[in-house]
C-alpha cells in the first residue's frame, strides 16, 4: 500500500514539474528528489502499473536533471547555460548526498540503539535491517542512491571544467588531478561553482548591455575599423587572432576588416600589404579613410605604412595595443645568442610558416626589427603624420605565474631592466601618441600581452577584454572617427 501512495505522490510532483507548475531544481522544491528519488528501488512491487510508474519517474528525473537542469536562463549563450547548469548539479548532488548520509546514519542508529519495546510498528524495519535480512535490497538501494548522485556530480564537474573560461587551462588540469582527494575536492568544487556563478552573472550583465546598445549601434564609427595582428600570427578564418573581441564589436555595430599581413614579414613588407588592404576597403565601402587598431608589431607596421607609403590621408586614427614602440628587451636578450644558432632557429620558423601562407617569411629580420636599437632609429626616421590621431594602451603582468605562456619572457624582461611589462613589451615602450592608460586586473594576476587579444578566451576578475575594446571604439566614435 505504501508503494502506491509514494509513487502517486512522486507522479503528481513530477507532473507538476512537467506542466511548469513547479520547478524541481528550485530551492526547497527539490527536497523530495533529495529524499525519495534515490530510493526508487524500494518502491518496486508486484503491481505492473506501479513498476511502470516507478521506471517513468526515475527516467524523467534523471533526464530532467542531466539535460534540462534549469529553466528561464537569463543568458542566450548555450555555453553559459551549460555552465550555470553545471554548478547547479554540483550543489544539488552534494546536498543530496548529505541528506542521504544523514538518512542512512539515522536508519543504522535506529536499528542498533532503540530498545525492542520502542520499535512498535517499526519492528519490520528493524527486522529488515537485521543481520539476517539486510542482504540484497538494502545494499542495492544504497548503491542506486550513491550512483544517482555521483553521476549528477560528475556531469556538473565536467560541465564546469570544459566551459568555465575563468578557470584557465592550468587550473583546470590542477583541479581535475586533485578532485580525487577527500575534503580537498569539496573545497575545489565550491571554488569552481563560485567561478561559474561569477562568469554567469558577468555574461548576463553583458547580455543586458548588448540589448541596451543594440539599437544605439555603439561601435558604428564614421570610418571602418581595420584590425592588425602582431608577429607570429596570421588572420585565419576559423581561429580568430582577436578571440571573442571581433564578434563583440560586430554585435555592437562595428564594421570590421583585417590587415592580412604576414606572420613573420618585415615591417616594410607588412606595411605594403596593409596599404593594399586599406585601398581595397576604401574601394569596397566608398569611405575615404579608415581607423586602425593594431596589436604588438602591427602598430609598427601601421606607422611605417602611414609615414613612408603616403597613406596619412587615408587613415583617420591609429590605436596601438601593447606595441613595442621603443623595442622589446626580450630581443636584446635573444641577441646574445650566437648568430648561427639564431639563424638556424629562424630558418625553422620560415619553413613552417611558408607552408601555412607566408609568401616571404623572414623570422630573423622581423624579430631584429623589435630590438630597442632598431626602434630608436625607426622612431626618428618615421615620425607621426599630421592629420592622423595616434593613441596607445599598455598592459602589465604582476607576476611570472600570471601567464603560463609568457611567464619566462616576463622574468627575463624584468632581469634585463624592462620594469613593468606584459611578458613581451614594457609599459614604457607601449606608450605612443596620446597614452590612454594601462590595463590591469583587480586580482594579483595582471594582464599579459596575449590577454589583450583574448588569446586564451579566458575571463579575469576586474578585466573584461571585450568591454575594454568596446570602450576604445566608443572613444573613437565620440571623437568623430
């Protein structure tokens, strides 16, 4: 009789969820799932109808929690919804296992501690838990309960490890390795859940901002934008050098184009390629000028093109991000290598990049052009052109461990006397024209050279690279560019 009552209650409860009269993943509403669903095996009876309902209830709850974890998400991003559902599953499973642990502890205490006379009508339960009857049913129920919540926990953890940008690659690996350590895993799961909530809230705020700005076309400047990449990279169709930045600018009305210069081209060769790109953009759009946003060496390519190739009349503004206008001390360190070894390394890069698109890669010359000595001569030879607005931004790392890719270069630059730097370019070297400021984060990490182009597609506390670029473009728009 009790099986029929319990199954009827669960069926009504789940029908309410199916009809959206309640939500079994909401706080307090989910307690029946915590307490009853894992013990579905105990409701098995001789009635075929009850057994069908038992299986249906179990399958519905399992599918609902694993695949449709929550409703009415504020974000329209699939990744963010998966992320938010992951932290819900982790918290759900941990609370569920806590409730079940207390339940089993209570049962065992009652079976062993209560005097015979105190059992009354519960005598059958004590008999069930006795040595003679504990057997298959009790342990089957325990294992079903355990695995029910463990699968939820595994689902939630995998969701966060694969979708949370705020964790970073190295931290994901460390978390995955240490999740098997008792107590430590609880701290780690609380940590990744908090990171997930931070990212979800941030994405929801960004969505609100997009909705607000969509009608305003915030990034629709008078002249189209051309993005210039730095050394060692190319403008690829399926792996954007600018990470999530370009898409965010486009969403807000920006008209974007790319420089398509070579990865290891010299300043002179890349400058000529950028000139051709600008002429093509002007012909295609009917505009008479363009705005350039350049990262790293792209800023030097653009300055050469404007001054030496007579393109000042076709460039309204040049914004440089982490450009080594006064060179990079890292090149000074590399120049200490024997020239033969340097050329041998350069030839390897040249052969590789010739296969992926560079027509005339020249690693040796391109990197030598980033030395402080060369840039000192470059600045004297190619001054700023009248009529072009120049502005610049820098970023700095706060410690070597802030970026796994640039940690060693950062330390080498510090040792060479570069002072504050982003792993490749010092703050002083990045200043040119109207210096607009240095990007930092509120945490101890700082912002690296790669962070400024969203290289790792990660989010950091106190720094949103997409929003910073929107502000940069907004500033250009306000100046009439």
